C-alpha cells in the first residue's frame, strides 16, 4: 500500500507524469489476468486488515471438544488437532503475512534503493564495494541468510520480517544502480545538463520517475517472493512459532495431517496458491504497463522470460 | 583469457564467497541468544547436569568449549572454523556427537543431489520441447494453453505442490506412488515432480521466448534459403542458438531448485541435506547447520561455474572473463 | 519468353498488420533470362525485397502471397509444397542477404555452414562437400581457407562474411542467384570487390543474377536490365542502354537526379519531394502521382499499366512519351558524361566491365 501512495506522490510532483500514468493504467486494464489478480490482491489486503475483527475466534483459542472437526457450519474450514478454528487461522495468517511480506519487501527496497543510488551516483570505491556485495548476495540464495538471521533474532513477527527483508536488498540495488548509470550517461540527462539543469533538478525530474516505476515493479514481484520465503521458513520449522498462525505452518502441517484430515490442507494451500498467482499476475501486468520497453521481442519480454528463475533463484541472495 | 587462468580466478572468487558464507553464518549464530549448546540435544542433559553436579557440568562445558574452540577470541574462532570447513574438516555435530558430520553428509548429499539434478534434468527434457512447440505454434490455442499453464506453474512454490501431490497420491489415489520416505525409485518420483514443475514452466517460457526471437533472425532465413529441411532449420539453427540463452537461466533456476529440495524433503520426509539442515537449525546445532548451508552453497556455486563454462562452449562469441 | 529462367507475373503480396492490410506488392511482372543480370532498383519499402522473398517462400510473419505466378524452370514456385521448394532453394536458386553479420549463424563454423547446403541437397558426399567448401572459400577470396573453415562468423570482417555468404549461396552451383542488397552493409571498397566477385562467379558458373539494390550506381554498373519499383509496382523496365539513354518514367528520372556522385554540387541535385508511401489499400491511381511533377487528373484517376515503349522497354506512366521527349534527354544528361565516348562502348560490351576495371586497379 505504501508503495502505491509513493507512485501517486510522484504523479503529484511531476504533473507531466499524469498522462503516462493513465497510459500505463490503460495498458494494465487490457490485461485481464492482471485485473483479476488485482481484485484478488485487493480482497486479500482488505481481509488481512479487517480479518482479526471478523475472525470468529482468536488465533490462540483452542477447543479440544472440537479437535480435528471437519468443515461444518460452525467451523467452515474445519479445525485442527488442537481445535483451532481454521477460518480464524487463515484470516490471522493473512494479517501476519501482509505485515511480514510488505514490511520485508519495503525494508529490502529501502536498503537496496539507498545503496543502489549511492553506488550509481558516487561511483568509485563505494560503487565497487557495494557491487561486490551485490555479486555475493546473488551468488547464493538469500534464504540461507534468512535462516541464520531467524536463529539469531527469534520467531515472532518483527524478527521474521527482518530476516526476510535484510537479504533482499541486492536486487533493488542492482536495478537502481543500473538505471542511474544508464541515465547518467543517457542523452536525456546530457541534454538537460546542456540546458544548465542542476544535479538535484535532474535527479528529481528525470531519475526519480524512471527509477520509481522500475522499483515499483520490482516491489510487486518482491512481495509474492517474500511470501514464498516466509512460508518456506515455516516449512523448515523456522518461521513464525505457533500459536502465531501462518500459511507456511498450516501447509507444512497439512503435509503430515493430510492423510486423516485433508481439509487442513484444502483451504490454506488453495488460498495461499491463489494469492501467490494473483500477485504474480499483478506484477506481470505492472511490468507490462510501466515498462513496456522491457517487453520488446515477443509477448514474453527479456525480463519476464525466466523471470521467476532470476527473481526467485538469485534474487536477494546471501 | 586462458582456461587455466579463468578457472584459477573463479576458484578464488568461489573461495571468498564461501568463506564469507561460513563467517557470516558463524557470527550470526554466535551472537544469537542463549549459549551455544542451549537448544541442541545435549542442551537438556547439560542443564540437568548444571543443577545436579555443577563441577562435572563445568568440566564438560570446558572440554566442549575447547573441542569447538569457543574459549578463543571470536575472530580466531571464525578464522579457524572457516579454514576447517574449507578443508572439509567438519568435526562432529552437537546433535549427534559420535558420528562425524562427513558421514552424515555422505548419506544425505547424494539424495539431495539426485533430487535437484533430477528436477533440473526433467525440466529441461520437458520444458525445451514444450517451449519449441509453443514457439512453432505461436498465437494458437496450444501456445496460450502452454503459456498460461506455465505461468501458474511458475507461481506455485514446490512445497505447496508437494502437499498437493501428497493429497492426490495419499488420499485420492493411494497406492500408486509412495508419498513419503526414501530408498527406491518410486519414492523419488513425486518429490522430483514437485521440484521440477516450476522449472518446467520456467524452461518452457524461456525456450518459447528465445525460440520466437531466434526464428525471426536473419540466419534462420539464410538456412531456409539454403534449402535446409525445416526440421533441421528449427533444431540446428533456431534451437541451437536459443539454448545459448537458456543455459544462462539454468544457473538461477538450479539455485532455487536446491533451495526447494530443502522444503520438499520436509514434506516427503526424505533424509537428505535439507532435513539435516532443518533439524540442525531447529536445534541450533551450530556445526551441522553451517555445514549444511555450506554444502548447499557449494553445490550452487559449483553449478554456476559449470553453467558459465557451458555457456562458453555453446556460444563461440563469449569470452571468459 | 519461353526461354526465361524465371518469369514472374502479376505477383501480389499483402501483410496483415494491427492497423490494417499493407499492400506491399501489387502486380509485379519481371523475368530473368539465362545468364542475364537483372537489377531491381527502388527505395526501401518499394517491395523489391518482398517480391523475391515471396517467390522463395521466405516471407516472414504475416506476409502472404495473394496472387500471381512465378515460373522457374517450368514450375510455379508459388504453388510448390514446402518440401519441393526446399529442394529448389539453395540447389537451383541461391540467395545472398544484406547484413552478413546477422545472416550467418553465430554458433556454427563457417565451413559447416557452407557444407550444410551441399549435404542437404546431396550435392556431393561429406568428403566432397568439405573439399568443395575449401575450394569455394579460396574462390571467393578468403585466404588460408583451411584455417578459416573452422572460424566462426564473428571472427570474420564484414567483407569476409559477405564472401562466405556468397560461397554458401553458390555452393550447389545454382542457376539463379538472388542478391538482396549484397553491398549495402559493407564499406565502399569492399562493395566493389564483392561486385567483382559476383561477376566472376556468374561467368564461371553461368548463372543468372537478380540484384536488388537501392543504389543506382551499383545497378547501372553490373546489370543487363533494370527494373524500377515503387509502391509495389514496376514503374519502368528497360535494358541498360535504354535505361541510361532514354528513361521515360518521372520516378526513374527523379531517382537518377537524386544520385550523389563525386563532385556533385548540392544545387545540381534534385530531390524527389515527399516520401515513399505505404499502401494501405490496393492502388486505384498512379502511386507516384502525389510526388510527380507531370501529374494530371488522369494519373489521379487511373492506374497506369506497364506498357511497351520500345522493344524491351516498358514503362508504367500515362505520359511516358511526353516525359521521354521533355525530360528523358535531360534526365539522361547526368548520365551522359559516363554514357558517351569510350566508356559507353565499354559499358555496352558487358555489364560488369567497369566494376572489373576497378577491381584490377584494386588488385
């Protein structure tokens, strides 16, 4: 959400961007999958915000009289072996997932953009050191660093957020540095400089809008990725510790419970999958709408081709 | 640059990367709350001992501390740890002090390697033909079907798919394929399928994209103008050049697959490296957790080197640097 | 006409685009006699490349032949199955493309690319193909053929790449060689060398050549007959001598006035006003009408047919006679210094002679 307001802010500062944004929106609207994804993501965000209030039970409430109860009117999603109402668990999981993934992605973004700008604008030693670090982070999955960070910091919301967010910066740093370098040497900036524009002016007028678009797209891909990482931490037993509910825990436990109590798997796994797919559709749509050039050369552009591989494999590596 | 010089350079780069992984891991665990042994198996025994026989406890603690070098300054500990790991001298784990870590690795690593390489192999074997098919039939229903399916396949992480497969083959159609354990061929099928589905999607989409681009190239037209049979034009000219691009995507894909084996092994209860890693981290088994990350990293970094060399072999224009 | 090697009649090609149908070729006729060199001249987008590509079945994407015939040795190329066409391509008709960098497979050794066609057509066995590839490399002027055989395209210079392309195209001794802007992407000096090489090969293998170029100089240097195309139609078709002495189409005259030669002063140049058009509908009038200084109401109302002006000289202009009388002589003026005296007779001796002389100088 925060990122969306950020782009709106850009539009206010540079009125010229209005037409570009509406152009982007028109491009986005044409992509039906992206529209559908946006609806799902919106519902997810709303449910995550109001979930704790509408949930029938607190996430920690147990009811042993109704342990492992199949879905019924009283427990639409059934209950688990401790008698947790799964619907409440799912709603609370959404809340936790939103807090952790948006927080983590935002953290990665801030670190990455700052370091990327620094490296790109300053050059020299700063650039070299930062880029060596980026190379290092890209060499090995960031998940491994997350593991160590979780162990070092703990298993509640904030530590998990930090553990996921800290290793994710390299992606943004590399992106921003590349854009800055490309634009610093680009004709547009050269022309502006020839007209006597100041450094700050150039940065504000030319650099930021361009960087903002690309960073926003990266963020849109980053959130679902962090969702996967967050669940992945739970799968190896290092995510949010019960009683804090999370999709990862529910899915990991469903793996062992599925033989007797399959409903424990149906709802969390299905909802989790739908959310992920929707996020990806949205991110894809945004990419097409905001970075149409990245899509040259066929319907699958350079960045989207193997997009997940690059993003998930080496993004934010350790 | 000569091959030997290149390999030497890469070797040292890998050495630095891996050393950094080890050092960061060690320091992070060192500063984590609790004593080194508090969470591991022996932690319980030790804390009981602390109450019942403080003298013996101190004695144990001292000998453990000196065994793991904990009585030295941090920087020295890190240096020694990194050096020992790099020379494959892992010592013993906290959980299982009587079995050297090397022995545990010897049984776990092949399992994870089979899973990861099997998944990548399957992905290439399926994804490349599907991608070629989609590119040749582009903008038909087949193309859109393949593209949509692979888009969904890309979005679903392996562990969700793994749970789904457990549901299908454990609950709906039991008895066809085993849904847990390790030891025979059948038990490898579902994990590899779960791992490779996303990769098949990646490879399909990537192959489609680069094939569409390649088929548009002038050299494909030249080949056609020479009267080369279309099959060969597609395979030898278009696909051969697309594969160059595909190779570059194998590296990151493999890295993510290695990561996914950690997850999938949990779901299918497979005693691979991922399970070693998960148990080690859960119990704060310091040597084992760092070592398992180290070995997995080595696998990824090694594969990246292989991919880079392969890229060099496949595209004569690329110079090693 | 029966002895023509290739004879194209009423060829039509359309492209489907998101903004409508592009009428790229609108009823083109031409023919190539054995041993003849035909030049097809026109601006980019005039449909000259598209015409030959469509004959070869090499149209890309959404281009489609919508009418016409292309008889080659008695067979209509436009009606052949893919397999039959593959047999002819490379075997009976060789082709050279504009950009020798992008037209060569970057991951395949030059020698293998030369051998490939011979093997596909079972022109000879593997050993024979290898030997012929070496011989071809030498023939097209690539030194150290044996070492170069194993090179990749990126290790070649632009001129060498084009030479390799030529070796590839003539490997199976085709009867017809289609050269699509073969000298556009190379340096001027290399350009001459390539033209000389083409001529040598033509004489040696007794091929016919179709040379597509936007460069009038190149065309008049090497061709026996020249066709001028505009908006997918043939504007004028004439033997070289007629073409130089009696151009009768305003567009031809305009093109020739646009040629910049050494020593040409800006005031001597006369640019054709406007830009070449892309037809989004079938032509219903003279496509050149809006840029033509001779334009009349008739030109805006009726498509001029390609009609004979004199023996072998065809022109598609309602006012060709007037144009010829009024400006043809004027138009020829610029060519006159080159067209009279000794060089004129040299020119009539053989289309390639001037290029050959230059090459001797270079050698």
